[in-house]
């Protein structure tokens, strides 16, 4: 073990000072780069009105700063009289660090990939879906990470293809375990390509209803009305119907009113006419979908069906309009003297039922009288 450090005894003061000087020079360059060079590049990119250039330099600021640091360490160590095995190891660490710095920079820059797509879309007059760019950013991050690790392992003579081949049955087990992950990944691609919704849309799928906040390789995050965050697997979401409520051009208002069955026909006709005029005179109501009709008749009520479509799809505004309609309809019914249906008990009497009822009543009175007589006899015996 000590033989590996014998080379230290051969280091002269001059070699040590020069190596230290090399490290100090690169350390100062690193400080100057972090403080001044980035500001200069930022000003130049703003003059060119290129957000991509600025994002690129911002992404590689810390990686380049780290590269200058490890370069100073590498050059200062290689200036010393290192043995061959030490020099090879230091070189491998430097190459691995350089590859890591390159991958680190592109990993950060992948967050700004939206700037590139927006610039390309502006030239080609193409608008990219808001859900596509974050998903592509995650894919690019995954590819950069895999390539970086593979290149670093290759520097140390660990070939990724050989490792995967050597897994054998273990690789098959991993593939079986990753079956659900692959299903969710393909489900994410289906959602991306089919674009049933985008980030920020209010959707309904099964019993889940809320605003889409994010989509990644495995799942989609949905914020419900109760402000709870639900994580839905992409494979589940891709295999069931999805209702995009944000894509509605208008919202339906539907009301069924049960009126008193004794309401005169002229009053009912007057109510329907006034409600039609009420809805037709509103600017926030689509005139094509107004339906006000005497719909059903039963022994207990008259059903009045009211339906229309509001031009707004905003939930809060729709509820306010709905409230105003309900109050106005109640006023019309009150002015016309039309009452709502109430549950009335019905009495059905027949001769047979009446006879049976009388017999049952006589039998009940007879039983009560017998019980009273028996009670009196008991009291007499006790006396």
C-alpha cells in the first residue's frame, strides 16, 4: 500500500508550487466566469432577442464552472510525477467528470425545450399542445440521463449491452415487473398523440373530475374540486372515456318543475309563454336550444320541462345565471297563481272494504269489552 505513495517523495517544491499555481489560475478563471462572463453573454443574447441562447448559457453556467474546477485539479495533478496507474485513474476521473458536466448541462437545458418548439412553431405557423412540451422535456431528460450513465460506464470498460445480456433470466424478470410501467408509458403516448385534453383543462373520467396539472411517464395528476390531488395511471386514463368539460362551447341549463295537477290550462299556457320570452330575451342564452313544454301528466302532478344553453362555460358564471333563471321562474309562477305539486293522501272507499272495516272495528270493540270484563272479575276475586 505504501509503495503506491512513493512518488510523493519525488515531488520537488518547484513541482508543487507550479501545480498549486495551475489550480489557483483555474480557480480564479472559474470565479471570473461565474461573475462576469455570464452577465456579458446575457446582455449579448438580449441584443439578439434570442431566448434560446440565454437559456443555453444559463443551463451550462454551473456545469462549465464545475468543469473549470475539475480541469484545474486534473492539470495540476498531471503536472506532478504520477505513476502510470495513477495517471490513468486521474484521466478516467477527468473524462467521466467531463461527460457528467455535458450531460448535466443538457439535462438543465431540456427544461427550456419549450422555447425551441415555440420558435419553430412561430416560423411554421404551428401551435404545439401545452401537454406535449413538458412530456417531451421529460423524455429528453430520460434520454440524456441514460446516455450519460452509459458513456461514463463505457469509460470504465463496463459495457451496457454486455450487462443487459448478462442479466439473462433476471432481465426477463425485470421486463415482467416493468410491464405496468410500459403500459403507463404507452398510455401517456396515446394521450399525447390523441390530445383529449391539455394541462389546465377541466376533465371528467369515471368518478374523477378535476383540472389536469401534470402528465409524466407513469401517471397524470388531476386537482379535484375539493382541491385534492389525484394521481391516475396513464394506462387507466387512456382506456376509459374522457369528457373534456373545458372544450364545451356552451353549457346546458335543465329544469323539470312538477306543478299542481289542478292547474288550469290557460294559466299553464301563460306560464310557458312567459318563460319562453324570458329565455329568448337573454343575451347570455343561445336562442337555438330553448325548450319550454308541458311534458308529462300524472295523477299527482303536471311536469313542466325547461331547457336552454348558456353561452358561457365558466362554472361560477353559469351558476349565477342559473340562480337568476330559477328566481325569475318562481316569480312567473307566483304571478300566474300556479302552485307547485304537493303530496296529497288519497282515500279509496269501497262497499266491501267498508264492510270489512266495520267487521274489524266490531271485533276490536268486542275484544276490548272482553278484556275489561276479565279484569273486573280478577279484581272481584282478589277482594
